[in-house]
C-alpha cells in the first residue's frame, strides 16, 4: 500500500507540514489590524474583496486508520481502539472527554479497511488556528476470527499505545485529517501478550525527513469549469476535460461526473491518482457536503489492478457556497499546512455567475506585511508545467488575531484576460 502523504515527498502522497503556514499563527487573540488603505489596486476604485463563509466555527477532525498487510483469512485479528486524542501536552487534549462518549474504532488489522474516528472541536475565542503534536490512544480489546466465523477474545482491558508524534493543523470551519497506518505486523497478540512493534509502526508511518505523521486539510473547494473553454481546462486521467477544479490549500483535484471510478483525480507532482466523487446530499436539516475517495490497487489481489481500495478521503463544497461578494475578477489564497509556506492560489474571471477563465498558482508570504504571487493557466495542472507564468506582489494585508484575512495584488503584466490589480481573500474563517 502506498503511503499517502500529501507532503509530496518521494513515494508519498498525505498533505502535511512541520511549521507554520506563513499566514500567521492565530494564537494571540488580538483584534483586527488593517493594512491602512481602503482602496484596491486601481487608484480611486472601491475595494471589493471576496468574503469567505465557512459553516460554523468548529473544526471537523478525523483520525483515520488505514489497515492491512496481507490477504484476509481466518485468524484475522481485530483491535478496538479508544480514548483517541490529539494533544500538545497533558493539559491540552482533544476531545476533552472521550471515554464513555464515543465508541472508538474497530480495526481489522490484516484487512484493507478505512476506519474513521471523527469529532468536532471549537478553538477558544481569539484563536484562529492551532496545531496538535501528539496522537494518544489505547487498545481496549483484541479478538481473533475463528474458522467458524466466531471470535475468540485474546485481550481485554486498557493497553496504552506510545504517544505518536504528529503535526495536525486545525482551523475554524475546516476539516483536518491525520492518517495512521496500522496492521497486524505492528499490533498483534502472540498467544500470551498484546504486542506493539513501535519500530515497525514508525517505518510504516514516518517520512525519513521528519519523524512525525503529518495531518492535512481534507476539505476541498470546487470551482465550476463548465463555462471555461474546453481547451483551457485540465484533462482527466480517464479522458476528457475536467468540469471541476478542486483544492484544499495542500492538494489539487479535478473532477468530471460523479459516482464512478475516474470521476475524481488527485494531482501531485509526478503522478495522478483517480477515485470517486459523490454529490452533496440534501437532508431535512440542511445539505451534507459531497465526498471524494482516492483509490489504489489492493496489494492482496493478483493482478493488483483488479480490485481497488480506499487510500484517501475527504469532503468538498462548491465555491459559491463558501465564497461570497464575488466580482468579475477574483483571487483567493488557500493556506497550506506544509512547512514550505507556498500557498495555493486560484484566480478567475466571471461573466455573470459563470467562470469563463481560470488560473492557478502559488503565493509566498513575508510575515504579515507583503508577499508574491505566481499564476499560470489552469489547463497545465494535469501535466505539471507552468508555461506563461506571471508574478505579482501582495500588499495591504488585513490581519485578525495574527491571521491574514485579505489584501491587494498587483501584476505589472497580468495573465491575458485577468486584471492588473485588485483584492484577494484568504480562505480562512
């Protein structure tokens, strides 16, 4: 099974970071600080900034256990994990009260399964973002499947696993995920005792460059490309032009259709992985976001391309749901959780409510005072090129609680069809 680190390291794909985002720490609780000017890049024009409207203040946190090492058979062992917490120390642990309120997860250690432990967490007043550095958990039970289909209990009690180094970002209204590989080679019962092989677990989960599991933003924002000429859209791995451009700040995606394998691609330097996109669901009390699932070959099946298993999951929302006050020309910066501080950027031109041109790029911030932005045509996303790239400057930031909320951009030579100056928003609550 491939290690999915959206850190873009060798052999990997899970989006992660070891440091700050470069958009501010959000830990000071200070009031608003503005850049001073009230006009946009065009002299005398009224400043028009896209408005970010994320649902609620709570962070949607997911600890996802990906299991499996060998072919499933009688003798499979199932571990029940509970008291799963993210922590920065003994005092700051989330969720604050776990035991007896959530039922944990049951992990089939040699089966290729996805097991999610989800909870909401609202950051304290004045705190815009946070990062948790430990994953704590306990094994409450381990059972073994018998040839008859019955189960033999091998362990029951409370076995505390070592604190696992992680780097999990939280931000108001965003979904954050940390994925943990756990299989029957790292956790098992040897007939006498419950065994956790920490060395093997670390080999399965840690990157050589950083001994920690990197969390990432897993909620994508989708931009409708149906009004963009076909030749200016990215290509799907399954063929045809994308009808959606999607991103989290850490990862890019494209989509065309729903419900079928190949309707979604996640794009990383060097390779593209396909999966399935599902539409939002209308519920009596609102609308549940759509989802995406990235698939990879099941290594227990020969040939391995016959059966596919889930490797990466998350939710998505339409840009019109979370971005308001849009004008004819817009630019939004999506913060990254990676240490390189290169944030994803989308810029687009609209006619009415339809996007007619779209560009992608990166922004690099220098503290909370200035930065640079690079843009190139979005149709290059699937081949990784940046032909025709243009560079602009970012200034006049609005800072709230240590976090950049918006600012102004200026291009000496803008992309063809885009404006030379204007205002941008940062995708943050």
